[in-house]
C-alpha cells in the first residue's frame, strides 16, 4: 500500500467482531488506533499489535475514518454526542457498523452532518468467521459520495459491499435480512425435529433438502444438527458464530420496524417471540442455530 492510499482509522468496539476487522485493516497497511471500554478487549487488541487510545476522543482526534462497532444504538448516539464528533477533525468519515434501529442510524447521520462530518451506516453480516476471513457482507446507507469514500476501507474487511440507498437503508437491509435468516433457521430446525420423530436420519434429510426446493443457508452452512456440515456450530456444541442473544436483539429491531410501518409480518413476529425466549436461556451464549434444542423440548401443541 502506498502512502497516498494509507488511511488512519480509529476503530471503536474491539469485541468478537471488531477486533478481527481491525486486524484485517492493519494487515492491509492502514494505521489503526483502537478503543474499547472492556479491559479484556483492550488486552486482546494490544496483544494483536493494535495501539489502544486512552479514550474514544483520543482515538478519533487524528483519524481520517472512524469505525464504530457498538452493542446498541443508544451507545452510538451517546458516543457521537458526548465526545466523538467534537473531537474529530472536520470532514472525518464515520462508518457506523453496529446493528441499530433505522431511526437511530438516521439520527446518528444527522448528528454527524451537523458537526461537519460525513457518515454512512454499514452493518455487517457473516459472523465472527466472516470478520476473521475478511469476507463480511456490508449493507451501506448514505450518499453516493460517502459510499465511494468508505468503499476502499470496507473492501478490506468484506467480500460483498452493497449500497442500499440513503441514510438508514443499510440498517433497513440488515433487519430484513436477519428476519429472513431467523425464520429460515427455525423452519430448518423444525424440519429436522419432525424428521427425527418420523424416523429419518439426519444425513438423509440433509441430502434431500440441501439439493431440493428447501435449500437455504440455514441448512447448507448452519445446519442445526451434528454431522452433515462439519463446520456448522452444531458440531462444536453450538459455540456461537452468531449468538442467539444477538439474533434476539436484531429481531427486536425488526419488530420495532414492523410496528412502525404497520407491516403484516406474522412469521417475523413469531421468530422474534421464539428467539426472545431462547435468549433468556441457553441462547444467551449459544449459536442461534441451537434453537433446535428449544424446539425439541417444546411441549406438544405449543
């Protein structure tokens, strides 16, 4: 990478997703300065050779690009308002990669513009494996100019980057995608439980559905039973690539959008209900495909 293309990046939020994303930016030759409130995340970043600033404001002060990967929208809005926007140089590009509500993304965008900065919302799909391998999908909302400015940075961390439209529409695409994913993961889990009770072997059902009209990512990549897909979480006791608690959070955002738009989305509502219950138990820390255990254990006639 030449000096002309090297970018100074502040990466705030160095958790399971953020740290490997930041490491890929370093590997590509960018200058990355991180920050996180969690001591373990700071230690992991330092062990990976990423300098960690004393505060979010210190991290962004000389940055060309600021990437945020926070747990919830309130954290984004609060950080923008209290320190980040005021500390950054005029015209800094803020890439908001947390998964937050559409109206929160638009509020963050308005705050950034009012402070003299640029902003895109760019939530991700692909889980920890995608973050580690640099194969994430980014769904981006913002102006054509800001999308073009963000693209070279996003291409380091992702394999597919889609400009979905104006501010907030990246988050809109993310919430719709994850609603589809949740519904399909539940359907696949229910099919395997039904197959078990009918006497079907897991491999036989997989061999049929994975090559038939029921084929989907939830069976070919995230198969919820051990065996057919060796790399699926089911083969490592549902250790999460994407935890059930995070799916429950995303479906809460979907439900909020469903209600705001008066959309008749009965499957989305049911998926939100099932994942909320799953997240209260084992789903807090297990992969979201582990919801098959709740389906197996559900009383008859649920």
